[in-house]
C-alpha cells in the first residue's frame, strides 16, 4: 500500500506523492516508509491509501 495526498503540491518531491506503481513502489506488509516533504499550502486536505 501507499499513502496518496490530495491538494498538496509536491514541488521537488514527486516521489512522496504516494501514487502506487507510478511515483513509488508499494510499501510491503510489516515494512515502513517515512514520507518527507514540506507542506507549504494551508487548508483542509485529504489522503488515502
């Protein structure tokens, strides 16, 4: 699985967008992944896996 963010611009960190099979490989069961990016916009956004 991955975590995909909606509405957050990924300027320079496209690999953190969380699109499974497009910008990142799936996170395997019992494995970990740390998303690192700067959230420069303010507001209400949503994410899903």
